C-alpha cells in the first residue's frame, strides 16, 4: 500500500525544487495526485485459490501441480538412506490432494494477510507428525546438488533466508484461471 499525504507531497516537491508554484491550482493538484497514484498502483494482484477466494496467510492449502498425471505435493525421502531432509515431490495417486497441507507466511514483517503476486512467501507443511524433527517444515531450494534425480525443493528451510523465499506468479489465463507457478528468489553476485 502506498499512502502519500498532501503535506508530504508538497514538502517533497519543495525540497527537490522540481516544481515551483506560487498559487497551487486544482488542475496541478489533480495532476500531481494522479502521478502519485500511478506510481503506487503497480503492485501485484491477489493470488486466488481454485474456487476464487484470496490466498490468506492464516489458512491451510493443498498445492496441486498443473500436471494432471498425479496428485498433490508431498514430502518424501530423496534417497533410501538418509531419509532426511525430505524432498517435495508430486504423489503418483491422482486423487490425493497432498499431505500434509501447507500454509504461506511472509519472510518479513507484514500486516497483510492476503498473498499477492508481488509478495515473497515462505511455504510450510502443517503437520503434527513429522519424520525429520531435526529439519524445519519450511520449504527451501536445494542449492547443493546439480543431480537431476535429487529434488529441487527440500524441507529444512529458514523463513529469513532467501533460499526459502518463493513468489507465486500467474501461469494461466482463461480456462487456466487461478493457475500459478512458484518461482524462487535468486541473488545475483557481482564480482
């Protein structure tokens, strides 16, 4: 949300001396207001669940991949030994929505409970039973392996770490309305 009061705007304009007005007119005030509104409105749109309700941080959800060959997302061991950390994979059972459900939270202080397409979120499994007690239930990007057989997403993330930040981007329109894709937070190192 972007709020800019009239005194703040006038002080900013005087400070930078970009506009000099002796007598403010209604037209110049409206033009300034429209410009300020245009800058503030560029935020993302709310993410919606499959029935069209806004995605909320205080609710639990199942994530269903757009690929209809299987079911929802589940934690599963990537190898026989060690079992942990668990990877995030799609279940082979097409009618299983995923177990356990997940919740979304913001990695930074935010009073907003509706998730938008411009927000980074943490994803956490919500389950009272957890096989890997040494690992958190937060998702993270597997940055250590380039092997194709290992899952890209694991559990064991930390909400404040960028490798646990995901963005929900629009993937479909029309018949695929309310279809989204998860993208990861990437830090570019300049040397």
